[in-house]
C-alpha cells in the first residue's frame, strides 16, 4: 500500500503546482477560468491524469483544452523542475464537468422550488 500513498502524494503535489503554474505563469489567451480539480497518477508514476474544470461556455472549455494541450511540454518541464522527480509523468488532460453538473442540478432544484409554492424551507419555518 506504500505505492498507493506515494502516488496520491505525488498527484496532490502535481495538482498544487499545476494550479500555481496555470494561474501565475501560463499566459495563453485561450485559457479560460480554469481550476485543476484533481490528479490521478498511474501506479508506475509515468502518467498523470489531470482533471480540470472551466467556468464558461462550451467554447471556453474547448479553448482551454487546446491551451492546456499546447502547454503540455512546458507544464511537464516546470513540474519536473519544481518537484525534482526522477521521472516526469506524461500529463493527460480531462475535463471535469462535475462542478458544472452540480450547479446545473442545483439550478433545476431551485427552479422546482420556485414553481411549487409551499416547498421552500421558509414555509417549513413559518408552519413549525
């Protein structure tokens, strides 16, 4: 189980460093408001699946994906320099739409409550 803890630790370090690099040093105009949500490392540490979310339109998501792909080499070099890993993992980018999906569900629930009087929390407080 030591390998599992190590892969998690390295994944977390890569996530933090990627967040810093994207925020402070990556100047690609195609890059939208992006957040690195998590990183999954392969057992042999050769690959890092980098999950990210983007606030904005589908076009903003597509542009951000292109920007991250074109910056892959730069990001790998920067991570290698900072974390001083013996082997620099190959970064693979995946859109994490769970945040957008959660916001969409929240919006639907809010709309249902607005359309059906008497189902909101304020009604329960007044009747209780």
